[in-house]
């Protein structure tokens, strides 16, 4: 009698373990606990994507606070770029996200002045900002990204290649 119980118990344990794995491995996708961080590949046109973990909405955190925190996290990750072993157009070293603000469906991302030291001309500027805009507009509820530098609105970066006087959309690329 004991020899017939053991296989049944093992089968139940295997099924339970498989069910636990399935529920927890798909939960991140179902609950949106990962977000896509886009970067522009060295050809200047093709986008790559890495996924990063995102904490779920916390108890007591309003929807507006969660959206703000998600946009801030996504912008920071986009400016940091993909892992070093991935070849990509990158923001100048030291560029950081100072703050984000959300008004309607537009997120304003304030970058440090270091962003002005980009040396890749229009190719580099377009590559940097394409990844940032795709990342931030990938968040539900955000359709455009306005860029400020050290709190100031700029018509363009010093190179004059990318117009920053209006919010940027995915359709701009």
C-alpha cells in the first residue's frame, strides 16, 4: 500500500511546484512589473529593448504617485542605457535625470546640464532621445515627453540638431 502512495504524493508535489512556478513566472507580465527600456543601436535607427523590474503599486500610493514613480524610474533607466556589453548610442557620461513632472499625457523630464556635452551631432542626439522618448511613452497614459535641462526650456541642445521647444512623440522618429 505504501509503494502506491509515494508516486501519487510525488506527482502531487510536482504538479503543485509547476503551478506555483507558472503563476509566479507570468505574474510579472500580467501585473506589469517589468517595463521596457529602449535604446538606439549604433546604426542610429534600430531600437533595442531591455526589460527591467518595476515594483508594483504600493499600499497607500495613489495612481498619480505610482505613475510619477514609474516615469521617473523609466527615465533614469533610459538615460543610464543598456548594460555596457550592449553597443548603443548613449547619453554623455554623467547625464542624470534631475526630476520628472506629469501634466495630462505629457511627461517633462529634466536632465542635467551634462546632456549638452554630446559630441555625436544630430546622429547622437537623435539616438539618445529616441530611446528616452520610446521608453517613457511606453508607459500607459504618457504620449509625449518634454525635455528641460537644469530646469530650463531650450529650443535645441547646443549643437542645434534636435528641437526641444515642443514635446517629443514616437512619431517624431
